[in-house]
């Protein structure tokens, strides 16, 4: 083909190619309907509270805040807040963080006696120059802002802790098998992501942490970039499972960056998991559970886990849905 003919062929094809690209961009640029996703099927009830906000054109920030408050206040939910599993000393310590579409963040760690750790985290974001407050300082901050001190250890969680004490060697990492069974039978940390009618993203994550952990232990849940990350230009991600491993790979930030470079939410979640497997080896990764969820700017969502039985709850204008995550290992 001579040069003149080559130019004619390319020129003829270019409008069609451009039109195709423009069609894709146009479809992507349409504001998607509001959506909320969260870790674990039982958190469908939390999604409903978040959806109540989104359906009235409320903000994604308010939606995730109100949503995760539901399990925090549920004494039968042993993963967070009231009724949360205690540490090895019988103390319920809670961790939470929140992040909005402008990159504003707030976090509390090792907070005792306060049911709604997420609300304290939001106050850290909105009323202080800091992004993280921990331990006694977090409690003092909460009490100064009108929160009421409560006993979070319920009769049932106290009884289970006392049973654990009979054989415990006070090494929390020896309880991973028990934690795995608890995760698979019920659920763990709640991470929630939302996209609102104004096309803004926000996320929240809250937990009482690993059952019978060493006092003062903090996992991934209150750490921005590990348990939660939001980038309003790209998407958001959150995590559940063994927090030490999520921190090791900056899990949620890794997922958002993978989506930035074109991966779907599901592909991005898998990419983060593969990073841990490459770093620590397959034999190691088969002993821990991590579940990731992700939501991109276009309202597309996905999840993936290391081991089976991880689920994601979804709520849109079409109703509620539960997605069973694909997983890497049996």
C-alpha cells in the first residue's frame, strides 16, 4: 500500500473509531444511580439505613455514617460496638474511620465505652485538625462532645470470653482458626461504600476488632488506605478479615489505584489479594481470610476474597442483592 492510499484508509476509519470511543465515554459519563455496598450479607440491614438517606438525595457521607451505626448498636452483632467481642482482658475496644469525596478523613482507635465509634471518627474529621485519635484521648474527646459512656460487654460476649479464658495462652494469633469459623458463620468488620445522586463517593469502616486480641491491638479497619480508601475521581474500597494482612499491602488504596489504571472493581480486588500471596506465599495466604469490596465512579461494584464464604450486600433503586465473592483458595 502506497503512502497516499494508506492515508485515505486511516482517514476513513478514524471517524468510526472516534465515534466508538465517544460512545463509550458518553455512556461512562452519565451519572449512575445511587448505590451502597457493604461487607457481609447480614449488613443488608445497614444498607437499608444508608439507602434511606440516598433515596432522599442525601449525601454518601451521611449514608455510610447512618448505615454502619446499625450494627454498632446491635447487641447481637459481635463484630462491632455494643456486644462486640472483647480483647483478651475482657475489654471491648472499637476502631473506626470515615472518608468523604473531598479526601477529608477521621479515625479513632482502641476506643472504649462508646457505642458509635463511627460518629466519633466523623467528629475527628470535622472538628479537629487531626485525622486519628486513639485510646484514652479518643474517649476523652467523645465525652467532651456529648457521648455517653456505656458498658459494651454484653452477658453473652462475656460468657464466651470466660470460656476462652479456660484454655487461652493469651496469644491472640493462636485464635485465627476460631476467628475463621466466626467469620464464615456470621460476619466480621463492616466496611461500607456509597455513591450518591450528586455523583460523590464516601466510605466508612467500623469494628471491635479481632476477638481476644492483645489489649491495644489495632487492625486495618481505622487505617485510611488499609481498611478504607476513597478517591472521588476513581472509586472506593474497603476490607474485612485479618487486618494485619490488609495493612501489609495497604489493601484498599491498592485496589483504588488498580481501578485508576483501568481494572474493574472485581479485578482490582483480586490484584490486591495476589499482592499478598506474592509477598508471603500461598501456604501463608491459605491460613487467613481477607475479603475486599470495591465501587467505582460509574457505580460498578465487585468483591473478591482469599477463602470461601465472603459475601457483599448491595442496595440500589432496583432493590437489595447479595453477591457471593469469588475466592482464590478452597
